[in-house]
């Protein structure tokens, strides 16, 4: 069995610089919006030369697309974690949503920056990303054995829509729900949509 090649020091440094530039872009876009900011602003926030920014990104649109791709990769991780839960129960869904809240709060500034970048740029690749998320959660025929593949996919799509719109309002837009545990009702909604795939615990 061949071992996975480890990145060289140069490759790792390049990756870290790219991440540093993206983090700087989030700061800049949060303060000035992606429309008003420029590549010089990103270079200054990252503490690097302008040429370093252009070594990694062609233009500002390229930066926004890279930020969006980073968010899709994080979403891949959290939906993979949901797919990895052997038995979907109400308790398991609630626990997963609690962990998801932490991730959203960590990324709230980045998501706000992408929202301010405008729907055309920030949504590029969204359809492809959501297709991956749906496949992760709907293609397990053992889990969804009581419904058709088409129904499973629609139920997952609707559940993702509910989850993402709720966290967008609650975490990103800082909406203040009056409920003691806002995730409790969200759990009920998600479980209703995923009902055919939920595991009924004995007793």
C-alpha cells in the first residue's frame, strides 16, 4: 500500500500564506465590504507585499471565490460528520446541531464578508457544493430504504435549507430568538424532514 505523499515545506508555507491572505481578506471585507476593498488593502492587512497577494490570486474576484470554496470545504466536513452518525435519532441530530452552531460562530465573520461580496461571486459553485452535500446524506439506501431516492434527496435538500437559513439569521445576522434553546425547535423541523431515515430507539 502506497503512503500518501506529505507536502513539502515549500508547499506547506505556500498553503499557510494563502490562508493568511484569506483571513486578511475577511477582515478587510468585514470593514469595507468586498466592493470597496482592493488587493492593496488585503496585502496591508496580511502584512505582506502586494506582489505576494497576486502570486496567489489573480484579482479580487478570485479572492472571493477562494473564500467561498473554503466555506464549502468546511460545510463538507460538517455534513460528512452528520452522514457518519450510524443512527440518526433526535438526540444525535440535536448534538450535531450544537456542534454546527460552534462552527458557524467561528465562521460568522467570513460568511458575512461573503454575503456582502454579492450573490454572483459568493454563490459561484454553490449548486455543485450542495449536490455533494445532498449525496452524502441521501445516497445511503439502507438508511432511506422506505422512500424513493428522489424523495430522500428532496427531504435532505429541504433540511439543509432550513438549517442554513436558520443559522444565517441566528448567527450571521445576530437574530435574537426568544426561546431558551433555539436549537430545540430546529431539531424538530430537521427530524420531521428526515423522518423516514430516523432510527427508532427500542422502548
